[in-house]
C-alpha cells in the first residue's frame, strides 16, 4: 500500500499532466477552411460593394381608399413599375429610390395630413400627387410653406398650379379640357345640342363652367345643366328632365363613381341619348358600374397607350406582363412623373430647392422631358400643354375613338 505522502505526490503529478494536455489542445489553432477560388471570369475584377447610403425618398399622395381608389391603384402600379426598373438599374448614382405612399382617401383634410407628414420627413425630396384637385390644392399650401415639389399626374383644376412656385403637373388643365370637349361635340361630332350633368365639387363644377362658356361662344346649344352631390344615389329626377329635352348628347362632368351609375340609370329609364365624359370617368370601374350601358360612351383622357407609338406599346407590354391588365393614362403619367423626378435628381442631387428650380427650367419644347405620355415641359404656372385623346367604350374596353381631337386644340 502507498503511504499517504506517496498518494499525494502521485495525485499532483497526474493533475499536472492533465493540465498540460488541456493547455496544448486549447492553444492549438484549427485549420481554416479553404477559401473558394474565384472563377476565371471574375478574377481581377473588383466586385461592387453594397451602398451604405440610405435610400432617396419620394412621397406619393394618392387615394388608396374611398371613391377614387381605382385611380390610386393605377397610379401606384405605374410608380411601382418604374421603381422596379430604376432600382434594378442601380437607382440614383448607386442609391436606391424609395417611394413612401400616403392615403388621402380623396378627402381634403386627409390630403393635408399626408402633406404634413411628407413635409416633416426631411428625407422626402419631392412628391408625386395628389390625384384629385380637391386634395392637391389644399395640400399645396403645406408644400409651398416648406418648399417641397408637388408634381401631380392627374389634378386638372385650372388653379392647381397657379400662384405656386412648387406645384407642377404633366397633363392639361380643366379650362383646356372643357373648351376642347365643347369644340369636339360641335366641330368633330357635328352635334348641335347638349345637356350637362355635373358633380358639384371643385372638379366637376369648374369643368362644367368652362364647357358651357365655350359652348356659348361656338354656338353649341346647352339645354340644361343638372348638378348632383357626392352623396347622391338617385339620379332619376335630373335624368327625367334631360330626357324631356332630348339633347343630341349629354356631357358628364364628374368622376367614374357617379358617372357609371348615371349612364346605367339613363338606359334603365329608356334614354337613348349618347354620353360623353371627362377624364374623371376614365376608369375601368366606370365600365364595371355601367355594365352594358357603357357601350358607345366617349371619354376624354390625357393619354391612350394605343395612340402613343412605340413608347406607348412598349410601356403597355411591360405593364401587362407585370400586372395582367391594360394600363390607363394614370399609370402612364405616374410612371413618367417618377422617372422625370429621378432624372432631375441625377442631375442636381436630392435637394428640394434644386429639384424645384430644375423643373422650372424645363420651360420649352426644346428642353422637354421625353415621357411615354408625350413631351413634358412647363409654362410659368407649372402647367403642361398636352393634347387630349378621346376614348370610346367598345366590348367593355377603352379603345381610341374613331374621331380624335385635332392636335392644334
């Protein structure tokens, strides 16, 4: 048997051996995994590094909910198609572009709230929108105050951009539209009498006034002007009066949400009079609401892809491939609005004032931005002079009307 001393000595030696083994194992480096070899195709090529800079933000104020939501859907689809292309090509000088959406619900007070949100976000350098004139005009006061570009692809109220340094649009205004529709009825369609059914708001009423004013000048006889409100459900009284007057054609100065129901009710009451609508009725939902009654209705609009040549065809093909549906004018103009803003930022940088100044300098056909929907340049009021296209509903689709407005209009 070992003595107590020998046992103790053996225990100490054992501990020392174990400790040495443990230290050796822990201190030994594991072999590093072999690095994959670069293919010969990329040897010597410096791979791009992800940008550490934050995205450049652009606001987009549209009706995502409410009576004009169908318009907002098309605006967003046009913007998203452009955004996908722009970022896929490297963004703006290597920085991604981000679009921040604000739902104004086609309500003035909501538009002001959206504008305030955009204005307070210093990273937002420009705004696409708003759609409805009743939204873009009150929102304009916010953008004017802080100095933020408001570029509308849809607001046609004649006073939208007037008196503002920061408001621009890439389509005609209602003075031009109302006058043009009156001349189209008289000169191109060869009709002598008309009636007007108008939405009593900041869009329908002024447009009606411009139409009636021009009609009187050119000898187009306006037999009646009948108003309706946003909450109107039954249009029978006004339609019954129009039926008794038997005009050659009835002009609807309002949005698709009421226009489609007006046409449907008219046919139900046995009214065979043809209808012509303004750009506010240019929506697939007009056709959905009116059903078969929509057939033959003529609608004015800022752009028809079918009349846009090779650019229009290419855009339409891309849009249909992505969304499975035919684009409308709002998709085209919103796509153009995004691309034009991005083009300007590439030249002057993401600075609010510099962007605005660059837009104001695009003031002649020679300096125009070549959009899908036609050249874009501005007068001193931020207005854009563009022709009006006329669509007709056939087999449940908008197609170019056989008779178009002359380009000089």
